DNA sequence: GTTTTCTTGACTAATGTTGACTAATATTAT
DNA sequence: ATAATATTAGTCAACATTAGTCAAGAAAAC
C-alpha cells in the first residue's frame, strides 16, 4: 500500500464518496489541483475506472460552472441488465473490461463468488491466448456473451 | 542446503514472508536488485515455484505503481481428480469430450448444476468458433483447464 | 554426453503521467 | 443580437514506469 500510484488514489477518493452518496460532482481542475496532477489525469482515471462496465455513468459540462458528475447506476433495477452487459461487451473485449463486466454481474447479485471465479478462469489470458490479440478479444467477447445469455435463462 | 542456487534463495525468501502473512506483494525490479539478478529471473522463480499446484495464485500489474502479488490459497482435497481431468483434456478437446469432462465434475460433486451451465456456455460452439476447428479445440482445452485449475482451491 | 534447470538480456506489452491543443459553454462588451 | 473573451472539460500523442516473454547460453544433474 505504500506505493500506490496517483490514479488509484484518486479512484479511491471518488469511490469513497460514492459509497455514501450515489453520485459525486467535481470540478476537474479542483481535483487535479488537490492531488497535484494535470487536469487530464482526471479524465484518465474516469476513463479507466468509472466505465459503464463498472456500473458508472459519467456526465459533464464545459464552460463556466462546468463539472464532471459520476453516478453509480443500480443495474438490478434495470430489467435489461443482461442486455446492457451484452452491449457493453460488444464483439471485442479486453481482459480489463471483461473483468469489469464480471464484477458488475457479481455486484448485481446475478452470480456468486464461486461463479465469478469460474467465469474469470474462462476468460483468463492463459485460457484465451492464440497469439493474435484481436482474435483473443473476439473469442473473449463471445465466451462472455455466451455465459451472459445462459444466465438470462438460468436465473 | 549447502548448494542453493539463487532461484532457491529467492524462493525461500518469499516463502518465509508467506509463512507469516498469507500474501506478499513485491516490486519486481526491487527484488531483482536486492538479490542482484535480472528482473526476468523473478518471473522464472514464480513460474517454477509458485504455481497453482503448489497452492499459490499470482497477480500482477504493470506501469507506475506496478507490483507482483503472490497469494497462498487453501487447496481443496480433490486435487488428484482435477489432475486426471486436466490430463484428459490435454491440449485439444472436442465439444463432445469437453461435455464428458464437465459431466464428470458434476457427478463428482465438484460443481453444481448452475456452474455446469456456466462452464458449458463458456465452451459452447457458438462461443468458441474461429472457423479453424483445430484452433477451437485448443482454445476449448485451455479454457477448460483454466476453469479446472480454479476449482483446485477455495476463493 | 545428454538432458534438465538456471541465468541473462533483448525485446514486448500494459499501465500511468504529462502537456499541447481542441471543443463546448458561459459571460461580457458592443 | 452578435461578437469577443473567459472558463471550463475533452482528446491525443509523447514519454515514463512498470512487468512479461522468449530464446540463447551456462551450469548442474543424471
């Protein structure tokens, strides 16, 4: 823990607020200043850690009084939950984004911890590794979608 | 013990920490420096001495604040059974034979019906379908083995 | 002597950080 | 109203910082 990078620290800070209050609204320059980073780093943190796969929706506005608002969405409330995850997967998906999808499934209560581990094993880099990165991402997407579609009917 | 090579020494060092603390997190370059070896030797030590068969799970992250984390996991008592299935899968497996492996898992009580369906979805022909039959069988084998390896321990 | 294991380093890949430039929106001046 | 200016956030590419892979050669075991 003594050597966390600054992106992780900013992520933690924002998620801590989100743990209590459903949404957080920031001024980009203010947060950047607070953590002593350039403003665009805030975009990086959001882009890599607050995606729809992670269960967050981000809105922003430029100009005077501008803001970035991060909202935690409750996926279970959404009847098209599986549909939205399938859409999020698309026809290519990285391991990183695949992990986020599985985490969303877990957080939504659609799968338990044991099932999470089985799914992660199925889309692991050691499992899907043809040597062609693009092909791997396609296969990973299909495997994930196949699992998602089965969950639709099983649960 | 009088003729230990450097890999053995690094192994001992890490296992000594693990004897007390469930997991150890290192910076590869730091440990390499400490023992005066090239960084990739750390990968060698981990790959040969901290496998899932030994009861270790390894995670890592690159980039700033990167790390290698080795976690000691509690192995289950079905190891020989899993070994035999891994051997049966080999490096190629058809859907038909894959189904038999999954059925064995179920009949042995290693997985429940829901888990069976998740695994079957993962190795389904629609999920793994590159157009190259041989490649599909290789991928299916790796996906299955990855799942089998995760069934070795409690998580 | 052969085979296996260990050691090394060049190359690759993933992730994080920074800053110059762009775009959108609001405010102020005309 | 319109134009100019100020005030925000977004994008992108270069660079930095980590770990991973692989294959060749050395050392050890057999």
